[in-house]
């Protein structure tokens, strides 16, 4: 039986907040759809106090931003990008086109075709989310996307040089200093100065996630990647310092970021409560992390590892760290998560920044039906078929009967035409 030592907002509170976000985003989308660049500039001024002559950076501005950075920063970005690119390439190599003969003369196959264009949203605001440039742009490039554009907001009224460097080094064709819903909508619907893309990817706050949800259908999206989530599964072998550190390390993302602990140890649960308060007293980003923990933090006490699996799969969090005696137990049983971090030697920060897996991951229960961003998200798996004359006549006989069974007589005639031309007319 699960006992809640601490819990966050109720479902009703969350639904009310989601409704407010939905209404605001709906209005912005319609405004930009109708008024284009004028509306984009209006929202950029309102939300970011940013209204340059052009939101798109010139080659000179990009070069200037890169030149302003220390060599060590450039090398760190290169190191991270090598890891992300290497893993993405390995993933791409695992995806194959196929062609098989399923019956004599019947050839079926599929091709994996990259989308033609993609728009990558790189969050900013409080923090320059440099790593999101690697995760989205590099992955699109490795998949074979022809045109990759990227948007990121200004930071404190200026161009975020580190993020721009990462965007350029990752392979972006066009770089825009433009943030929030207005950036996502502009990429999706197009404006007078920005050609629309086929697909939108990237993480963001609740407003960005809602914009992607409402735009889905007009464009493809990667997944719903809203405010970050972290779940720690721990037993008595874990220590409260590490548990608290790893929860607060994600809570600093923003005040709406959930953090949870599922544990079989009441002692660990109680010690974690104390340790979180201690670390909040010294954490430089405690102003945000404290609100996130207060409003969205949870501690669940369970009786067994099996019960921990059930509760973890119910939560379906974005990041799941396993700090137990046997992490493989959870690797072999968990089904709903964005990314899994096994053992105390790894952590979410590694996955977020540098280790090579992608940090654009499902949130808000989306892990029950999708994984995170990877090269496969940018590929359309499209089937094809071809037949010999003899095979067409054989398949056509079955198709005629099955189409008639469903009442599709026009469909039946398509099959019958081939049977008459390439075979014989079956008995009626």
C-alpha cells in the first residue's frame, strides 16, 4: 500500500492552470496566423522586451557571437556535440529500409524519408539552454533534414552568444533570436520573413508545450516536452544527500517542475525532507527550486520494489533515476519513462548536458505512449508495393471478394480490372 509522505497540487488545480494557458496560447496563434510579422514583433516586445530590426541573425552577428567566447567554452560545446552526434548516428544506423517478396511476384517495402524542414526551439529565459541546440539541431541533421532553423529568446536583453555558437556548430541554417509561443507559431505557420517548416521540436515551458499541442496537425511535433520532471526510485542503500540534490537539480528549471521520490525506506523519506530544506538554504537557485518543491514535490512510501514499479509507471515521469541495490530490476520492468538513469554513478544532469542521449523527453504522462526525441522522429517510414502480372491477378481475386464484402464496388472494380487484364475473371 502506498503512503504519501508529501504531495503536490491537486488534479483540479492543475486543470484550472492548464485551461488558462490553453486560452492564452489559442489567442496568440490566431493573431500570428492573421497578422504575421506584426503580431510576432508585438509579442516579442511584450514578453521579452526585444524588437531588433531583424529577428534573424546575419552571418556577421553569428561570427561575432562565437568570437566573443573563450576557447574553453567552444571546446566544451564541441565535446558535448560529439557525444550527441555519435549516439544519434548509431541510432540512425539501426534504422533500415526494407524490401521483401511476401508472395511470388509481390514486392513490399518501406523507405525512411526525412522531413524536408524542421524548426528547433531552444529555450532561454532564466537560463540559456545551450544543450537543447545539440539535442534538436544535431539530431535533425543526422536524420537528413534538408532545412533546419532554430529560435532562441534573448537573455537579459541581449544575444545569448553561447547558445548561438551551439546552434551554428550544430548545423542550423537560420538562427533567430525569438522566444516563446511567438517563435513556435512563427516557425509553424510562417510569416513574411520566415518560411514555415514541416515539424517543430524542442522543450519549453507550459506555454510552448501548449502551442505545440495546438499546432499539431498543421505541422508535426516531436512530443509534448513541457516543464521538466524527475523521479527518484530509492531504497535503504541510497542516501538523502544524493536524493535531495538530484531532485533540486531539476526543480531549479522552474516553479512548475515536479520532483518525486518513491522509496521503500521510511527513514530515507524523512531524511530527504530534512535534507531538501538544508540544501535549499545554500542552493543559488533556491528561489525557483523552493517553489517547485513546495507546489509539485511528492514523496511516496511503498512496501516493495514491485509496488515502486507500479507507482513509477503510473507517474510516467520524464526522468527516472534508480538508486537501489539492484537497478537492473527496474530496467527490466519499468515501461513508462522518458529516460532512465541507473545507479548513483549517473544522473539527469549528464543526460541533460553531455553524455549523448537526448534530453528532449516526454512530460505530463506522455511517456505512456512515446519516448523522447531521436533521429527516428524526423523520419517518415513510407511503404511501397509492386507486383508482377501473375501476382496482380492472384491478389486481385482476393481483393475483389473482400471489397464486395464491404460494399466498396469502386474498389472492387480496381481489382477486377487487373484480373481481367492479367489473369482470368473468377466465377461469380
